[in-house]
C-alpha cells in the first residue's frame, strides 16, 4: 500500500517538473514554471493518494 501511495504522489510530481522544465526552456519568464508545477504536482498527488486511501478504507 505504501508503494502505491508513493507512486501516486511521485508520478504527478515528476510530470509537473518535466512540463515546467519544458515551459521554462521554451518560454523564459521571470517566474519559474518548474517550481510552480512541482508544487501543483505534489498537491495533486497528495489529493489523489488521499482519495485512493479513503476508497480502499471504505472497501473493508
């Protein structure tokens, strides 16, 4: 279960970083899209993991 929760957080985080790096390389600005999308990925991953845990807890 801990492995799945870890992946549920890691995958959106890595996708956010990858997208942010791509945006920063193509469209330079004073704001770091990498950092912003890293944060969005972590938040989305945590919400996703929370919903998954609540769903699994309800199946008992």
